[in-house]
């Protein structure tokens, strides 16, 4: 992987990490509902702890992901180029976006996972089984959060949002992102993510503003964007990198916690809630000393599903902000634009 020259990051525009909400799913239901609704309104982001996804399901998925990325480049390329599904390296989407990242993008449909696994793993049955277990667990958790939101919004059909991601035809996708450390990056000629060669955690507790020692600075791994889907569940290893925008150009680093999930509101949920929940802009920095791995589930409706502000979110003071559209239409639009585009603006009601 080629190391790009560092993208300058303005230290004055970074805020402390304690600002972001952390929600304990094991607390009293009514309390959890209030906290989640408030977090989705204020930030479009929260960290979820005591979420109930079994440790071994996460650990197995992480081991498979590292095993894939550890392979020599030609092996990985068997699963590419991304169409957009499959293995990709540095190129994101089809309109010239790049980042210091390599990734695997999978559809969550089981037939698609089985088919793709043949190009990804020497033991495709094991790989697809581990992906299935992980995806089912995070899909169920996503559905649970959407039910909580349905209750919190006092929807007539509180389970309606959750049904969209639980639908067998759901267009949800799953992404493994690997951000090699700058020290272990190479020119795409083999191992670039051997975790054991990374620096100590003390050295890697770097500040992405000023960079670490030796003049190494944080580099953009995945540029600023919002997720197009409804809800994103992101889990990363213990390496710092994710940053969320809290408006007015301020970025907050998310402290890494392998036992939690970051939950992000996507564009489709912003439209469904008539802008009451905000899709959060975020980005990922590479860590100079440690490889970062994120496992990201993007909960989406089926392609023909109609997205329009729910009646309960439309009031005289707040008329419908968006025109109705299908998820297929929205998805097509995302691929016609750059990563950082504010694509939901194209669907505003006139
Ligand atoms: C961002 C969220 C998901 O990772 C993703 C990305 C997709 C891709 O990498 O293929 C997109 C990006 C994401 C938004 C704008 C378009 C599409 C790359 C890109 C430039 C899988 C998704 O659904 O949208």
C-alpha cells in the first residue's frame, strides 16, 4: 500500500472525546429509549455497551478479517476489484475517492456471502459461517435499536423500522476495513498488517492532531461522509481512528473500545424521521503505529422500499422535508456522487 502525504488536520478543530454519549443497553428500558432518542437527535451517534452480542462471535469475525488482510496482495486481489462488492484497496466508490484503507465489502444476503467466500478464503464454508453468525447478531441488535426508536418516536407501528432490516430482501451490507499502520505499510507487496509488528499501545496512543514521534502524522483512511443506509453498527479493535463531526467543522475522536458498538444514524433514517434524527458525518484516520480494523454493518431496507418522512414526524411547524423515494433510487444516487457529497439534499421537498 502506498503511503500518501499526510492530509493536514487542524488541531483547533478537534474536541475531547468525552462529549459523545455512551448508552448501556442493559439499563431500564424507558431510560434507554430516552437516551437513544436524544443521542440520535443531538449527534446521530452513540456508543452502545452491554449490547449482548457474544464475544466469541466478534472474536471469530475479527480473526477471519485479520487472516484475510494478512495475505499477500495477489491473494487478496482474487476477491476484487470491487463492483462495489469485493476486495478494494485505496479506491472508494467510482468517482475518484481514495483513502489509506483496504477493505472487503459484502452483501448480507446468504447466497451472496457463500458465493463471494470462494474468492476470499481457502475455507469458504468456515468463512461464510463466521460472517453469517456475525451479521445475524448485529442485524438483530440493529433491529432492537430500531424498535427502541420506534417506541421513542411513538410510531403507530413501532416495529416498522426494524422490519425493514429484518426483511429477507434487505439490502444491508457488511464491510471490513483495514487501516494499516504507517510503519507496516508497503507498496502492496505482501504483509502489511502483521499486528505483532505494531508498536506498543503506549506509543500508539497517538494524537491524530499532532501525529506521533518521528514526524509521522495521522492520515485520512476513509474521508468524511455520512452513511446512506438507516443505521450503522461499527466495531473496531482497540486502535484510535474514528472521528465524528459535531458541526461547525468540529471533529471528535471516538475512544476505541472493542467491547462496544458505535451506532451511527444514516441518511435513510434522517429522511424517515423528517430530519429529527441526523445522519452523522464521520471519517477514519490511520494510526501511525497500529493497524486498525473496523467491522461495519450497514442496515438498509429492501431495494423497492419507499422512504418518506413518517406521518408521526410531520407537523404543522415541521412539514415534510423530503420527497418520497425508493432505497434503490437513493442507492443509485450515492454511487453517482463523491463520498463527501450531501446527497440527501437532492431529495428535499420543494
Ligand atoms: C459509505 C458507507 C458504506 O461504506 C458504503 C460506501 C460506498 C462504497 O464504498 O462502495 C460509497 C459510500 C458508502 C458513499 C458514497 C459512494 C458509495 C462509496 C462512494 C463514493 C458501502 C455505502 O453504502 O456508501
